[in-house]
C-alpha cells in the first residue's frame, strides 16, 4: 500500500528516522532546549505581551549576528579583491534588512496600554545598549568612540564594538579595492584614521561621476556602488520604522535607557554611510 493521507492524517513514511537515542536531532542541532528557555518575563504576574517584547528583540539580535558575520566576510573579500563573493554577502545582508524592517510590524501590535503594564521591569535596559547593532553601524562607517563606555561593564560586548571601531569599514575596504583597481582614490582617504566616523569627501564625487557616466566600462564598480546604496536605503527604512513603532507605543516619553526617545531616533535619520554615492546623483546628467 502506498503511504499517503488517510482519514485526514498523513502516514509516516517507513524511511523517516524516528529513533534519536544515538542520532543528531533537529532540536539537538539547533540547541532548542537552550534557545527556547532563554525567555524570562519579569512582570509579576506575568503580562501576556512581555513574551512578544522579549522574542522581538532576541530575534533581532540573532539576525544582527548574521549581518555582522556577512559584513565581516564582505570586508575580507573586498580586501582580497574578490568582489563577486563579497557582493553575495551584501545581497544576503539586504534580505536580512528587509526581514528586520518587516519585523517591526509585529511589535507594533503592542498597544501603549499593554506596554505600560510591564515597561517598568525593563529598568534601564534599552536597544541603545545593543553591542551588535553598534558593531553593525561601525562596520558601515558610523563610528563613535564615545559609545564604548556604554559597554564598559561587559568585556565581551566591549571587545566586539572596539574591534568594529578599529577595523576599516565596508566603505573603506571598497575604496581600497577601487584604488588597487586603478581608480584615482586620494591617498589621504586611503590613509585616513579608520577609527573616526566617515565624513563627506567631495573629492570622491568626480570619481563616482565617471563610474556612473559609463556603467558598461566600470560595471563592477558601478554595481557595487548601487549595492551600497541599497544597504543604506534599507538601513534608513529600518531606522524610520523603528522610530514610528516607538512613537506608536510610547509617544514622546523618554527611553528606558535615558535617551529622549523619538527625538533621539529622529536625529539618527540624519546619519549617512556613503554620502558621496548620493551626492553624485546631483551631478549625473548635468
């Protein structure tokens, strides 16, 4: 008899492994016992929506871990002039960014009244203290050494953020690759202090204008520029969605970590990773 569906019940195929006493299982490989036991609501009595709040932020941290993994690989590959696999890493990051942005819609189901009932148990805990988020920002060029003091009490987090501060950003690595490929990247930019935040370098705009003027000749550089623009667009959309979700849930209250809340998040929208790649658009077609 062929195995299939009988009485609205799917029969288990004889070849399916069901004995895991001496075999690796799905739960064992993923360490689900550890992962699913990592949610510890602190409200008493436990508020129904606190689990949502915890899982939202834990899953964000898992995705940020993968973003850092992919960006680190992209930086290494650009340093080795291996552009194609580096772009593959960046493409994966772009898909993760879309997932992170869409994820805000889940948290947005939390109403102000619901959040107010357990917000107090957070103490001073805030996403501002996310070491992985900060490392992502640093890897993309928005560096700020003053942020290190936030992680002074957590050696592992401090080491992660400090390493991102001290390493060349993705943009630094891209510009280095362009220079090795014969593009006239100014020496001062190639030798800049990579621990400082990237600031607009007008001398790069003509270089990018030449690339955009003849995409076919400069296709590899042109494609990479557009991939970086996608990264920044996605990041800004994530920031904006974050801002609007916070505004929807707490209005203009101050943040649990001590920030001004929505105004603080609004100022983040003014930060940019690759300003020359946007400035060049004004020059195209002139």
